[in-house]
C-alpha cells in the first residue's frame, strides 16, 4: 500500500520538512516547483504538497494518510486527527498583542467590545470566552500586525516567533494562548490500519530531528581516568569504551553528547589527559 504524506507547499515548514525527509533517506523525485504530487524513490510513499492550513482537513477526511503541519492549525481546526509526534522545529506561539499605547498589563485588564484581528478565530473566541471578555473577531488571512495601524482592529491574535515584527509595528505581546511547533498528524483509520508503516516514516523523521541537537565525541583516554569519564559522560546508555591495539594504558571512548555541551566536554577530556579528540555531527539517531 502506498502511504500518502502531505507537507506544506510553502512557508516556514515546507523547506524544513523536505530537508528532513531527504536526511532520513526519503528522497523525493525531481519535479517542477509547482508540483502538487511526487513519489519517494524506492519507497511506497507519495508526497502531496498542500497549503499548511488545508493539511489537517485532508488528513481528517482520509484524502491523505499522514501530514506535517503546525500544531496551532490542528488546534484551530478542532478536527479529529491523531497527533503522534512533535517534530521540534517551527517553534512559535499564538499570542495576544496590543498597541504599545494601550495600558493593559495582562489580558484581564482589557476592556470589553474590542475588535480582534486574527487568522485563528476559533482559538481566539475560546480564549476570550474563557476570560469572560466580549470581543468582536475580524478574520483575516495574514498581516494581522497592520490591522491596528489601519484602524480595522484594536488588538490582534497572531503567531509570534522572535517578536521583532510586533516591535516594528509598535505592538507588544500581552499573553500567550498556546505554544506551537511542527507536528506529525495522521488519519485515525489509516493510523490504526497501517500503524507499522506510519511509524516507520515517523521514526525516520524523528531520527533526524533528534540527531541535530547531538554530537558524537571520540577520544583516547588514559585508563586511569575511566571512572571520571563515566561520571562526566553518561551518554545515552553510558560511554562506549574500547581497547586500543598495542596500548594497555589508553582506551578509546565514544559518547553522544548534547551539542550545547561540546565546549565543556572537550575541555574536561583535555584535563583528563585525553588525546586524539574528535567531535562529529550525527546524521540520524535511532533509539
């Protein structure tokens, strides 16, 4: 059975999704940039290029089996899909933002009857209903930041990453409605009927995203420092220690570390008397 996978056709998630599939060994056949459909070489997998906001609906209806999209879009849709994994990229947050001149310090301080511009009317309504605030929601397809400047809205609810776009438009973040990132979603019937096939695709993608934050560290370490090495580098399941031919006083130590720990790790090894220290990236990491 050919599994159908939908990925965004453009935007912040599209290029990253294609890159991850390629790194996972799932090579999409060459095609025109305007392509809507492509096969994956040597696999029973077809890739559909759809609008990110449409992927949830297509997966829900069973038109495609699996998709990659933003978690914010899943929540906004309210549709029943399986969300088996978060992919740890495309991180952002859906936030309430107000003009710098507005005095409110928290959402409870906002007056009633404000006009809110947003591409997320359902999540926005739920949020303000929960606060007990009456608001008028104006649905827009993009560029929410300009709405208060044009006078078509008092405040906005929009996706925020760094916050720089808000600052450029004299807005400030007042509250976060929900955090978001890229997620894998699946049609419930397809997931239950082809779980192994779906899991294999998901596992391949996760092996890439997990590896990106890790480094593979290798060094020749004096045997007398082994206990110190074990304490300093627990790794995934402890360091791998191997004998070196012709050397009884030195062993080879291999360990996976967090990328952020690389600087300290190398200096620790040097203080232990290690030599031949190598630090390499990891393409994939399958637990």
